C-alpha cells in the first residue's frame, strides 16, 4: 500500500516547508488581517495544543503507536488520537512512528534521523528522506489502512482541515485554532529534541546516549522532558520516577487504564 504515494504524501523536505510556512503565517497574519488578538484566542491555541500535542503526539503517536506501552480499548480512540497528532503538522503518524523508533535505535549517532547535534534551529527533518529502516519492524502500523490513508494523503488532509476551520470560524479560528497551535507544537518538539538530549538537567540512568531529564521541557511537552527515564525504559508509558517528576500524559494514561479504557502493553 505504501507504493501508492503521491504529491500529498509527506517527505522531510515537504514537512520542513510546511513548518516554515506555518511559522511565517503565525508571524504575519495578525498584522495582515483584522482579527482580535486576545486572551480567548491564546486560550483556544493552548487547548488545541493540548489536543494535538498531548493526546495526539505524546499519548497516541509516541507512547501507544511507537512504543506500544498501552493500547486504547476502542479503535476509534486510537484513530482520533492519530488524527489529532497528524494535524499538528509534524508529519503523518506512520512517518512519526518510524522516525522516532529509529531515533531510539540510533540515539545521538550519525544514524539518528533527528540528531540534536544540529542545534535548536534544526527542524528535525533533513534525514527523513535518506535514512534506511526495515518495514517489517513496523507491521503493526503499516498494515493499518487508516494510518496508510493518513500517510498517503497527509497534506491534503492538512489542507482540508485548515479550509474547514476557515469556513466555519473565519480567519480568527484558522489562526488561533490551527496555525498558532501547530507552531507551538513544532517549537516544543524542537525544544524537546534539542535540550532533552544535552548536558542540561540530570541523568538518572547511565546510557550510551545524551538523553537528559529537564523539568521545564517536561512542563512544555506534557511529560516528554523526562527523557532520560524514557530512553532507559521506552516500553513504560509512565515517564515519572519520582513525585516531583510530573508527567501529565502518564497520569492521563493511568486514568484510562484504571477506567478500563486502555490495556497495558505486552512488555508488562
């Protein structure tokens, strides 16, 4: 099914261009069109970032689909989370899963698809089109027709989502409900990939990579900043190892498990 890719399918260069476009629009639209810049708008953006960043990227794409640390009880929950993760603008769930797991296999080496040695301004997509991987390792997502559809028509889905937002809520809704939340998500992703693989913070586990626990990165990314913990035990949906390591996503997954809306991963 992956052989039917087209102009709407994501590549590293296309995703990077999308990032540049969204950042440009976020910086220029408030000065080009007349719409309110207010507390309500910022609140909408933060709420949408929670939906796409926490439920979409962190919970679904990262801890569920990539590391399979848990499963949603209902397939529609996984698909909703996948869609929310997709519309953040950081690539299709299929792309995200493969690239991130390859990152774990080759963390902080030349084979790392989003090596932090590129610095803060690196938009983590330069190697997406060139690194090699074994498709058989990702059967659990590649055989899912919904995930393949999101991948094949990724940019068309992004375009339709933006058009619907504009048609219903106008420029105000498009900006605060899509463009700015996407830029926040792109920015925090870069921050996490950069500072959670550095000498900042502390390293609870000694490993052959530079992963580090950085509290303020964890705050911005719903718990992803406890990165040293995560790299030590990637199968664990809970990134916290102490009371002061607040993992918002882990707490939400714990609630889903206790409510029988999720199932513990096979590693457990």
